[in-house]
């Protein structure tokens, strides 16, 4: 066949070394382009340039973060539960009796800013496919969201769209949304964070990996057809900030079809069950480029692909556009030839389009030494001939310069101790109501009511409780709990400590439901890695998380880095979102956060200090951010977690709630409202500190009547400070202190707690 007009073949690239190429427009620096030429021994074809540009993008290659992320492996604690760690699509942990769980969180920030509904929807779809590729059935989703000020016009544009996208996709898939978090801050104005998490369950023997072993095995693309949506998404969206110059370069956002994804899930699970797949990869960021290079690099290193066999919905697409397309609901499988007919029959049964587009090939020793060989043709003409590992595993690694910002000293010196404190009970009362009702602390029901939290019937606990919990199977009472947490205020003040506080809160949230924390995933959201101050924040964050996970024995199983979250030169507050997974042997012993047992005694666990740096009180009442965040005591967090889990196991606790944003005052109000019961509480010392301090390693527990002595003994056994502070019952929250009483009726608490989001979104 003669060369098609305009087609850039390998032969053409060899014969025309000086042809100008748009590498800069694809987000590739000149030195990286020169390196590609060095690897290939010639200039790349247009198709090869497409592959390298997306695979070497920040989003796909982690080129600015690798040197810091390595700590998660180097400092990984000994943990027999970890079955699959970092490097695959998602981590897998053993949860007992031959069962395993896979979970991961990823960002879809920039697409959600461009088109909130589809950006968020396809974020859910992408993370669900990551879980599916591990051989698991996806069983639940969660999300962590950040927006600008709640009353900002841009927030009113994005929040409804993001929420509808998450609910539409997850609800259509029949996956319960069991929790998450939402926050609002000026730093996220124009830079929303949409972090989606999915969890799946599987048997140990069902684990699948992204690899293409066995020369002669077939490469099959199945699922949706390939279109122009999202072309260049990974390279442009995740490799540069959004300023006016780049506004015109924003690519179209992917369009999701959850009904197709549901069919794809069931089809894939049947293929797994019938042992028809030897390797599998989903098509997300970088599309066919990513799937082919990673599968080839993870297997024998050889693969031939016929791009003209890729099913298209737009037949005008060029080879490079096919390679860069991020069309959704697509998977790539490696299938033995003898099983091809049966594979296609299963796909046909589910109405899934499948096409054999290539095969795994032998490689010579010389080719293997260079990273294998990936060849792609277009109607018989070779448009790609490259070592796949150079794209997937051997991309550039930057040791970006980083330095503590000069402004950090002044920020930390701006102690909230100078702020005016409430004078008298009336002002204490007023400020407690204001903090309780602040967007991001107040009732999230406006968002969560759009999600189906109980579909599938395995949900045990969901929002607004401390963490979500699901039963892992119909024939077992074992369950897993999941929580996500992050506090950009804390992390801005001290990235190392702030990250450990986020981890500690998620750890505490899981423990507060009665589960024991087991493993960690993370989504690290930051500004530009080219800013030394941002890279210092990132370096301190990864160091803090690695150290904390090492100390508490919870390995990082995987996650995501999202850079360039900024407009111009103003980055978001550094926001590591930490997801912690825990296991509970019997979900019937689980704890909720609502205090609904009349006569139960209320105990405060942990030590309260006057710590207000980055606090909700300073932010909501004074609009202040400065000082130092609360201290971290990971030993105390571990001891608290053990007391909470053991008190659930032993039937000592009726309910529990961790203390975090807003301190004791907000926690008491939430537990009272969720339980529909008043609380009569007495605190010693300064009432302001008692109510608003955000000291870590603390929780409140409602103890079953008659079990108080056993509970106190349990706390003492683990060295956890314990104080009986009150009783459940009545129609108000009443806090007695040495100088008076703060009393607020449940109706007034509820009115303040529930008003913020509905009022802001009215008419939107």
C-alpha cells in the first residue's frame, strides 16, 4: 500500500530529520524532545511524538514527584496484608479469609473546572476502571471536594455540576457513595479539587496485572468506540497552569457513558471468571498510548498494533489523535489465541464492541536490552517503532529545586493568640453556632442527598458519619471502613505536620467506626512544581506522610499527584487528601457518630491544649490563617485508635465521634443532632479552649450505661487520657463551665447546621 497523504511514517521521519514538530504545543520541553530523538536515533513520527508527549506528561510520568514518592517504598512498614503495592493501577490488601480489597483515589481537577458535570463524572468512571483492572468488582465510591468561597459565582457554577456528575455516574453504575468531604476556601477559586475514590473486592487468586506476556497472544480493545474527546487532556491539563494564554489550549473534556461502563464491568468480570484474560489495562489518561506502552513494558516487551483496526466514532481521526484520545469506557486485554472466540462471544453477550488490534511479539536480546519493541501501523505503513519502556518507565525524572518560602516565618509568627476571644456566654454561643453552620463544616446533605448511599445493600455506615463502611460480601460480617481527610490550612502553615494531621484524622475517623486502620492511598494536590516554594511544600508533605505511615504500620498502596493547581502564579493551599482503609471483623459492632442512647455517659478521650493555628474558629470568625497547626502525636493516635476499636468490639461504646474541625463544640453538636438527643456536658478550665481547640488524638464516646468502669479501664490500659464530661438526654446542648453555661436547643442547632448550603444554592 502506498503511503497515505500527510501520513508521517517511520521511513519519512528517517528521511526528513529537520521537519519542525509541535512538541512545545504538546507540553514537551526542548530537552525532552531532544532526548526522544536520542532514544529513537531519529526524529519521532507524529504518532511517536503523541505517545511520548502524553506518557512523559506530569500526570502520567510523575517526573517532578518521583524522587519524593520513592519514600513511600523506602520507608514502607512491614505489613503482611499488602498483596499489591505501588506501580499497578491500584493497591490490593488482604482482609482475611482469602478476601482482598483494592482501593485508590485520583484527581480530575482541571476537567471539572472546564466542564463540571462531565469532568466529575468521568473522574468517577476512570477510578472505577482502575479498580476493575485489578480483577475486582467495584463496590463503593467516595469523593473529596474543594471549591472557592461558597458564595462565589464560580462556586455556584461548579458545585452543582460536580455534584450532579458524581451522582449521575455513580448512581447509574449502582455503586453506593459512602462518604467523603467538602471544603471551601479562597485559594480554590478557579481551581476546584475533585478527588474520586473507589473500592473493590476480590479473592486473592483473582488479582489481575497490567502486563502483556506470551508472544502470539492477541491484543483486544473492547468497550466504547474512540472519538476526539479529551485529546491531549493528560499532557495539557496536567502539565501547565491555566492562564489567559493557555485558555485557548484547553482540550475538550471526556464525555462519560455510565450505562456502557456498567456493561463493561459485568463483561470484564465474566471474562475474569472464565480465565480469558492474561493481562488487562483500562484506557484513561493517555488512552491507547498508555495502555499499549504499559502492557508491553510489563510483559515480554514486544507488541505489534494495527491502529486502523481501532473502532472509531469519528473516522477523520489521525493515528496520533487515536493515540491521544481519552474517550471513556474502554479496556485493553491480552488474550490467548485459543480463547479469542469465547472472549468475543462474552463481549457480544453484553453488547460490548471488541476488536483484535494486534498481538504480543518476540523480541531479540538487543531489543529487550533497549526496553522491548512497540510497532504500530496505519493501513500497512509503520508509524511507530519504539522501545515501550522508554515511554512508560524510563521517562524524565526531575529533581526540582525547592526552598522554604521566605514568607513562611511571618506566616507561622502570625499567632491566632492575638485574636479577640468571645466575651461571655452569649458570644461563645453565637460563635459556636456560626462555626457549626459554616460551609464545609455544616450539614453536607445538600450534596450527599443526590448520591445513592445504600444501593447493593452492603452499606453499613455512610455520610455524614466519620467514615463509610461496607460489608465485603453477603456471606460474611467482615467489613472495611474508609475515610478521606485533608486540611489545606494546616498544610500551608506546616506541610510536614499538616500532612500528618490529615493522615491522623483519617486514621481516627476509621477507628471511630470500630475498624482498625490497615493501609493508605493519597491524592496530593499542589501548585506548579516549577515553583521552589510549592516543591518545598510537596517534599515536606511526602516526607511527613511516609514517616507517619512507617510509624503506624500503614503502607501507602498508591495514589495520585496533581500539580499545576493554580491560576497565574497563585497556587492553591497545598492539599494532600489522605484516604485510610480499615478492617472490622464484625460490622454489627460498628459505631455511628450519633449519640442516641438516653442516659449514656459521654467521655472525652485525649488531651486538650490551646491550639488554634489554622483552626475553623480562626478562619470562620476572624478570616485569619496563621501560626502553627496543632501538634502531632502519632503514638497517642495509635493508642486512641485501639481504644475506639476495642470499645466497639467489647460492646462498651454506644457511639463515637472524632474531634477535628471546630473542636469539641462542633463534635458535640453533630453527635447530638445525628442522634436526635440533647447532651448535658461540663468542662473544666477555659470554656473557649475547651470548645474550639483543635488538638489531635481526641474523640468523644457515648458509653453504654453500666459499662463506664470497663471503658475507663480500657483507656487506662492504653495510656489514653479519659474524662467523663456529661450525659446523653434532653432537648438541648448544654455546656457548663466554671464561669457559666452555654445552652443551645436542638432546633436552633439544627437550623444553623443545615442552613448554609441550601441557602447558597437556592435557585442555582
